[in-house]
């Protein structure tokens, strides 16, 4: 299919033009398509435009697989709790980090700093709460004899709330500077208390697993369920500046990962290439689901307002969230995910923006730091600083385009403002590797230029954004390509039984104005499907039905050839058929064994010099239009009141299959050959009847061959 195709990468909208002068538009109107690309120091807003993102810097790498918890003290020191070696790292305000404490258990699942600066750490499994001095000395502060401790919260009265599992209990530990005194604050009916947070007036909020409940526990200890999510785990809770509570709910329990001593990487996001398939106008678009429909959701974010109402502001069936951070302007939250280590901004109205993408697999926690945000990651376990200033340079790599065959690339052009340049590369593997071409020289003119990347099956472009007098913003990228033609295939040919003819069903009427316009009738809901024929009786017919495929989606026509076995060359029987069936008048061919050939051609969609074809042969087919010869042998033989009539049958071109007889014009009765089976070119049949009553007995026999030709003979006996 040597045809001009143009693909428009409109960030989350692609347009494909196939066949010069005959445009076909492919639009993918979902943000998931643009997010298949790779964003580096750029943000993607809710309209799909790419701009420079906030400055991202890796502050410290722990060399651990997981960072499960993070907390800051009043001096700006950051503490990171990791797994699965149970270590705590301290990072000072300058970014210098070091091992601070090495605990006995595998995972440090929660950290909290009391008002007086005391650091507490919770561990699992066989959970304990440690109090850690400024010198990093750890001592067991509270041992509830629980298997897991998932969460800690420093209470305004100086006590410590401890969320546990497998019992689903919350303990309150008093006297942080003296011998601790513990009491059971709340015994839920849940398995785990995964998350804890307090508000300004001393309310404690708790998130559970396995029923996904958010509890509010007032300072006097009274519990009240604020939310019962259909998702099983409330993984994270944060309180906004307006006292709204944001809850991150997960469809599957993340606590199982923390409980296991594993360093396996979080599964990487799916980076399959996109294709330039033409859309099927007859297939309606899948209706967008409401974010309140959580039937297939993997995670969701709730906003619980101060008056007790709740809204779902974000939900996803593919992205798993791990952490929340309440925006200081009360506009919504930042959401850390396992989607390529990305952080999304989600507003209270449900608008989503990709804020930044890291090099990690997931964003585990986020905490405030000065005017910015500190985020921790897992795989690897690192600490990142997200600044309030814009990055000095950002790049966006598109998803890989799969042309499905070797393609020559045409021009590339785009729409942008500010300092935006475009580069391209190509290769023949699904994922770019060392075998791909190098990135091309940067193109600066949005009006575009000829692509310099070599012909290949896959293609990718990269945009680079830099600061300038105008805001750097990219909204649309277009490229054209010429795909190599692939020959059509005839996948199968079916030969129907003799005498089964095929007739086309009446086609659906098409408005002649549509045909005159040159538009595809499918765009008006009129299918271009292959016409399914109906079967009819047709004496001597030999019918062919076939299936064919063209990988380029070209329109096909068919030539049918035949030759008798022993002939050296095929003869053309029919040319340029548009149907995928043909009923052949077998009586137009002499008796014999024939082979038919079906040739599929893509000439309607390609210039003659570039058109290709594919073919398939049938097995040998018998053409037999001559009926069997049936003769009566001698005269009937009489034995008492019984008479035997003997007949011989012979077929010159095939073999006999069955026989039947009638006496005096009565009903036809089946009869077997004398050797027990009608299966040869010659057979003898004996008909024995009763002749008790005087009169004339007229016996007729009818014999059929394999092609349903029949011959008959008659014998008469008078008594």
C-alpha cells in the first residue's frame, strides 16, 4: 500500500490521512493516549497542552527499594522510613543524607514527629513503635503485640495515635516524655487501620482496610464513619487548609506489598506503540464513564467537605495512586502514582493535570517543604524536591507510532508558542533501543520540514521546551508517511457441494449523493461489509467462497482461474469480481478433475505499478455432468411368488453413491448394491418383489453418482 498517510499527534488527538485526496481522520479523544508518552520536566494541562513544569531535583537516594514513610521536623530535617531492611535515613536542609537508625523489623511503615520534636517510628511485621533520640538511638516505646502497625499520628495533646492490623485497632499512647501509658482508643470491625491524620481542632481521621471506611474520632473519643467506599483500602488521608479531608481509596490492598519482604519492582506502565488504524465509523465510541462509577476503578480520590458531604474528584481504572498532598490554596490535591512515577494535580472540580514525572516507579509519600513539596519514591527509594520555580528545560517524547510495515516519512509540522523544537527518530523494534536511528537535528520552524529519519516500521518525535520571552507551549504535532504496500492474502477457499448455487443478497441502498461525493458510506452508518450470499439449488453448479485480507486495508477485487489436471496453464474464468463468491456453471466445463485459483488484487487502492496480489488454489474438484448408465440384466427370475429384477449401473466420470426403486409408480424405496455398498464406478443391484397377484409389474430403478447426477432403467414382468 504505497499511499500518503498523515498522522496528527495532537497530544491526545491523532489524525491519519490515508490515500492522497481521500482523507480518513483518526481521532483519539482521551488523555490516556498522550500519557503513553514520556514527560520530563514538563506539565500537561487538562486541555492536553504541554508546557514547562516545575523544577524537579533528586535530593537524596537511599539505595533502598522502598520509602514507605516520610516526615519533617521543625528544623527542616527530613526522615525517611524504608523497606525491606527497616532503616531510617535523615536528610538535612542542605540535602545531605545519612543512615539515622537501623531497626530490627523489615519495614518502617510510619513516622511521626511530636510537638516537642521527638521522632517515632512504626514497624512491621510484629509491629512496634520506637522512640528515636536526636542521636539516632532507638528504643521500643510501645509494643501492642499486634502483627502490623501501619500508621502514626501526633495528637495535639501530646499523645500518639497508633493504627494497627490485623485487629483494626487504634491505640492512644500518652506521656511522650515519660513512661508511656497506652489505651485502646477505637476498636473497629476492620482488618487494618492503614492511615491516620489529625486536623487543627484535634479530630483524628482514620482510613481502613478491608471495607474502605474513613472514620472521624473526636477529641472526646467518639467515632463516626464519614465515608464507606466500595474500594477496599483507604491508603492515604490528608487535611486541606479549609478542613476538607481528602481520602485516597484503592481497589486492591497495598498493605500486602508492605507486609511482604520483597524488593520486586512495581510493574512498569504499558508503553505499547500506537497504530494508525482507521476508525470504524460503524462502531460507536465507548461512552465515557462517570468518575462516580467505581465498578472497575483501581483507585479514587474523595473530598470530604467540612459539612460531612463527600465527592469523588478523581478515579482511574488503570492508574494506582499511592500518596496525597493537600494544595495550600485549598484548590485540590497532588496525587502520587505508580504511573511512571508521575504526580498529578487534581482540582476540587475534578480537573486533572500531569504536574511532573520522575524516574522512579511510584511516588510513595509527599510532604510540605518551605515553598515547595518533597516527594519520596520507590524503586528506587529516593527523595525529590518539587520547586515552585519553572524548570529550565523540558522534553516530551511521543508514544511510538507503529506503521505496521516499513514506511518512508514525509514532513513534520506543529503548532506552538515560545521556544519549542522538534526532533525525530525511527527504528524497527517496538521500543526504542540502540538499533534505532539517532535523534535528528532539532527543527525550529513550526511550519515544518522533511523528516530526516530513515524508513522504518516505527517512528517517534521529541519536543524540547525552553524558557523565553513568550510562554513555551506545544499544542499540536503532525507528520506524514508513505507506507510500503503489503500483498493481500487469500486465507481460505471453500468448494460447496455440486448443485449448490450462490446468489447475492440484495445490497443496502446507498444515497447516490454519497457516492457522487466520494465519501465512504461507512461514515453514514452504511456497512462496507462483504456481501454474504444465499444458497440456492442450481443444477450442475460448482460454487466457490473465499476469505481474503489486506494488511493495509486496501479495497480488493478478485480474478478466478481454472485448469484441468494435466493442463500446463490456468485459464481466466472471471475477472475483477468484487464479491467473495462465485457460482460456476459446471455444465460449461467438460467432465474431468479441475483446480481453481482465486487471485486477490489491491489494484483499486494503488497505482498499477505498485499494486500487489495474493492467491490460493483449491483441492482438485470433480466436474461430472454425465448421469450414470443403468441397464436391466436379462429377464426377471421367478421363484414361487417372488420375482428378482437385476440391473447394472455404470458412471464414466465419478462413482455411484446410492440407488432407489419404485414398483408400478409407487414410492421410491432405497436399495443397496449387491456387494453391500454403492461406492464404485460400476455396481449391480437386485430388486426382489412379491408377485402373488396376477398382473403386470413395472420396476424402475434410479441410481445417483457423487455429483447427484441420476440415471434410470425399467424392467417389466407380467404374470
